C-alpha cells in the first residue's frame, strides 16, 4: 500500500502485483497519493485524492494542476472523493463544489 507519512491517511493506492514497477511521487501527502507505474515500458501516473470539504478548494485545484504538469507525456488516472454534491447526478442537493 502506498500512503505517505505516519499520519491518518484519507487516500491510498494498493498494488498487489510485485512485477509492476512503482514509485511514490513527492506530490503525495495525507490526502493525495501520486504513484508512477511502469508497465511494458509505458508510464502511467495513478492518483488517489480526498478533498476535504472544510478546506478551500483552491489549494486542491493547485495540487491537481501540479499533478497534471508532472504527468505530461504519461497516462494519467485521477480517482477522488471531492465532497461535491449535485442534483445533476441525482443527488438530493447541490453544493458549491
């Protein structure tokens, strides 16, 4: 399991295949895991994020932009819990996120 630091984690990536070459990227923190994966000479950036609803989203958007910049030339998959709600996807309410 990849999760940086020793604090409570709200994001993680689990890789069980020992034949997959992986590297934890320094953009990671307790709410974001950025992992570089190389499979058959192809680089893919995998990201797991938790966006805390009690914090300003601007910092999260800046972090996402840094991840996108880091991934240039590689595949990129971002999975996140953004704490956003919208009636657009049949939620009961909509929030500012």
